[in-house]
C-alpha cells in the first residue's frame, strides 16, 4: 500500500492492438519506480487489458522488470503472434465461409469466427508464469487480479477474480464476480472479439470479449477493495467535427460499422463510468456529514490517462504494414480506409505498435507530476 494506506487499483481497458498505448504509459511510470516498489494492490483488465493485467500481475514481485518485459513483448509483436494471418490459413477460413453460404442447406456448419486467435494462447502460456501469478496473489505483493469476460450462455459480464483479499462473489444487474484460479483460458475468453475471434470455453461455458457487457468497468476493482483508481483508456477525448449537409457522406460499410461497434464496446462504458464516479464524488462532497454517514456510497479518487492524439489517424499512417491477407479482408469489408477504426484495433505490427507506445509514454510524461502524486511514488 501507499504511504497513507491507500489501496490503489490499476484498471486497463480493452482495445485490441491499442493495448500498446497502455504499455507506453506503464513504461514511463516504471522509470519513476524504485527497485521493489509496487504502487498497485489491485489490477483489473478486460480484453487486451486482461493480457497486460495478467502479465504485470505475474511479475508484480519485481514490477519494474515486469513492465520492461511487457514492453519488450509488445515491441516484438507481429500479427501472426496473435492471429492466424498466413495465406493458407486465411484461405482455408474463407473457403469454409464460402462453403457455408453455398451448402448450409446440406448441413455445413458456419465457421466460429472470421479469424482464429489460436497463436495468442501459445503466446500467453509462453510469456505468463501462472504459478508465479498465484504466488503473487497470495499476498502481500498483490491483493487481487480481476479479468472480465462476457458469458454468451448466461448473458452476464463475469468478473473472474483471484487474490488474498477476503471477499464474496457479488451479483449486480447483468454482472457478477466469480472467484477462480487464473489460466490462459480466462484471458482468451476476455479477449475473444465477437465475430472476429471464436467464443472461448471456460468451465463448460462459452465467453466472448469482456467489454461486451461490462457496463461498469470500474466495479470489479471497487468490489475488491480499491479506494483509488488509476485508469488507462484507449481513445482520445476529442469529438469529431459535425458534418454539414453539403458533405454528402457515403453510407457506412460493414467494416466501418464493425469498427464503430468496437469503439462503443471498448470506450463508451469506461468513460461513462468514470463520469458517473466523479458525479457521485461531487454529490457526496455536498452532503452534510450526518447524511453522508447514512449512505453506502463512498468517495473514490480516480485518475484517467487517455491518448492525446487520434489513434485512428495513427492507424491510417501505418495501414501499409498489415499482412496482405488482412488487407484483403479489411478491404472486402470496406474498413481499409478512413476513419480507420477497425484497423486500429487489429493491426499488431511493429511501426504502429511503437507509435502507440511512444504516444503512451509521452502522455504519461506530460502528466508525471500528477501521476506520481496520485500513486505516491
């Protein structure tokens, strides 16, 4: 804990390849840490944030080293480390889809997704020490880790959690907390983008990307005892200019609509939840102490770091890095053009990754005095 006994949580949002921005932010923070210093007691992640969260938690006993290791991992990523992008693999998958459309009446089943993320599971088992993760979560290094996935069977957001903190499973509207022992399957479930990647099975139940039903992204960390929330987002706060009637905008393609849906899933609920928390804090601060004592609500400190630049524009500048197979699919969906939303989530290529890591580091350095005060480092 910090000097004042604060129980600070690190909350990592979803966002596919945009997770590189989180790594850039953490790299800047890592440079400010003393050896052996660990500023977080709870780590919570969803989708790609779950990957980063589990990696950091497994190395929490040497947090500076864990951050460096994660940065090296992301710096060496290529698309084929995360998804099957080879020509034969993509051709087989597209052939399966063609066969389904032509012969479904003969009983041919549809493929489970557009792409396969099987390589990601190999990467997780190779890079994350799950035995050491359990040791760290037994305390005193960490109190808890939470990873959220969306249950297709139950229609719930399930916040899987493991740790030494004494708590009980919780249930709210369409979201529950469920104790577990983490494995690569929990992370695969949390990062299974709908339609893009296949549903993932955990304990006999099928799950998809955790952001799908996570209407309260801050909730798992709060349930696990956090009283300060350090949040890293994946979208800048600027609103695009409103078009005029003379602009004659084309009808959105399927790829553009898919990208916008991912943008909603990964970012809208997180930003709304932070706004809700700030409103609650403001309301509590206006209440008389005796009235405030009668409510279960409590004031929580929150600091959110998000990109200072439009990641979509960065993706557009690096779209040429995509493997030709992914270019073909994205072009067919009408997504390989501005505003570059879908490519910004799927482009696991070095130039783009480095650009996002550099942006994350720059943004963190610009706010480092505030970050250090918040984290008490």
